[in-house]
C-alpha cells in the first residue's frame, strides 16, 4: 500500500542554515477580478505596491466607540493573566490582545461589516476567515516598535500557511503621525520572499510576540530592499485603514512622543489557503495566534 502525502510543496523555504537567496514571488497579490468596493485604479495600485489605504472607514463617533472598547479591555484586570494578552517586558503595560474578535462582541461585528469584509474578499478572490485578530497599543513616551519583517515568513514557517494569499487590515483608532511610531512599508517588496536564517525554537511565539529575533531578515537584505523600493509610512486620521499584503516588508519605530498609537489588526486568509503543518517549526503556534477554524465569515450588517 502506498501512502501519498497531501502536503503542499514548500515554495518558500526559510529558517535555513547559510546565506539563502531571495525568492521571487509567483503568486498574485490581487487574486481575482472579483466584484467589490475597491475600484480598478486602487486595485492596480495595491497590486503594484502591496498596500492600499481606505480613508475614513469609521466615523468620529465610531472611533470613540471602539476606543472606549479598548479602554475597557485594557482595564479588565482578569485579562492580564490571559495567555492571549502580551505584556511589554520593561513597562509591564499591555502591548497586544490576541483573538480579540472572540473577546469583544463589538469587534466581532466590525470584522463582518461589509465595509471591511467585502474588501478582504475582493482582494483575495474568495471567501475568507480570520487567521489572526488583535488590538495593538503603543503608548506615548515608551511605546516599542516592531523590527522589519514579513508576516508571511512567520505564518509560513510557524503556522503552515502555504501561500501569501492573506491580507492584513490595520484600522487606526488614534491619529497616525510621521513621528509617533506609524507603520512603515517598503512598496513593491511583497514581490520578493526573503528567507531567514536559523532554526525555530520550541514555543518561539512566547518571545517573538514581545521581541522577535528568529524570523527577521538580514540587514543586507533589508538594505537592498529599501534601496530598490524605498519606504512609505502610514499616516492619517483615526478611522482610516491600511490594507497590506502578507509578504510586504514592514516595521515601526519606537514612540517617544506624548501621542499614543493604537489599532485594531485583523488578518484575513483565503479559505483556499488554509493552514497545514508548519514548514519550519517543531509544532504549530496556538490557535489564538493562528486560527485553525476555517469557516468562512458571514457578511453582517453595517455597524
């Protein structure tokens, strides 16, 4: 009897020994000519740059509502002991709350809102589910940034995501200035997969969610990508959303200003790109970081 493996071939090998070469992406960025709220010019720009901005998704009143929800969540002392909550090493303040759409009914309703869900479906050309959700907090004066990385590198290596058929939405609940740690992206870098060096330790997520050291690109590769593509920064008023490709190189600096920065962050993955076993880790990360519930999101009413 012959047993045939159904595991997809690894087209994006990473966490390797030695100096790996860059891999040019063959997968699309905009996955189909599907109907939806995004016009053709914006789709073409998203395809070329790897990101797009949707201004004014939330009204000022909605921003206040979701901001109050974040205040409620961070003030819930019971949550601090929850494994889904990430605490800053130095300040001991909450950095992120994962699986937030299962903690907050308000956010659960928001991700099904046609203003958001329809855009995710259009970009990925299929039904979608939530791979990951969280709220991020970058307080004034001492907010820590994130080093340059590709999310897909981690999702592929540690979660078993076969292809970069996923898109992230960062919905700003505070104004994003050039000086308060706003997200930076390298436009066009999503077309190149950057393998990383080093094996993934067991339970790596416990450290990487606070400060990632494994799964980060080399300085040489970051320098080369920046020289080729340049760097854009997401700025704008609260209520705007940045949509960016799973493989785009991005990061953020520390926030030493008095102005905090917070957002709702949701990763939508195609139901045609569901997770397998990790490609470069001893075991999958917990499901509150990388969901293995692949049921398509049902469209809800506009909130």
